[in-house]
C-alpha cells in the first residue's frame, strides 16, 4: 500500500482580521482534503461549509475533555461546527478538518475534526454533509468575532 502524501493546495495568512476565508475551485484529483486552521486567539468556534450550502445539512457529534471534566453534544446545523472551547475562555488555537472522499459523487461526505491548544481541553468531532455533490469550495467562518491578524489556513490534498 502506498503512503499517502499531502500536497499544499493553498495557504492563507491574514494580514488583516477577517470573518471568513474561502477556498474555491478546488481540484478534484485527490482522495481527501485536510484543512488546518491556526489562529492565535479570537472566536470560540471554527465553522466549515461546503459549496455555499447553508441549509441544515450537516450532522455533528463531538466530545471533549480537559483532564477533569468531559462534554459531548450532537446537532444538525448549517455547517461543520468545531465548537471546542473551555468554560474558562481558552480557545482552541489549532483545528484540523479531514474531509474524506470529497470529490466522490455517490456518497455523503464525512469529516473528522480535531482541536487543541495551550491551556485548552482536547476535542474530537465527526460530521456528515448530507449531499452527494463533489466539494469544490470551502468557507471557514468564526462565531463571535473575526479571525485575528496572523491566523493561517492551509488546505492540503491527500494523494489517492
């Protein structure tokens, strides 16, 4: 079996604060996509939508913990929702989305999400986009405020 390789498709580093970042015209020639969001601070949630779909077509289930307490939730929403934060206000600084078989047109899309940061609880999430369309664009948005200057968004294609 071949070892999967990651190819950087696009990288965005914010020079000014922004409420969203969009990756469009995504090449369909890879097996999976991996999006890594590294934000120094700001916003408790990182949300991800596909192909402009803002309907309630995203089923999410999440779990997280900080060594002394745990939390879990599930919801159907208008995006893949990485709502991974602690009650003390520490926000996840690094969030990774893995989107499996994103270009397949015969199945719904599955997403695994991982998040963590200094002084932060660790979280994991699984989500499903109830659509068989190939994913050609991603929009990353925040919840409570804009992504700060210096936030980076790296989109990788994983070889088939």
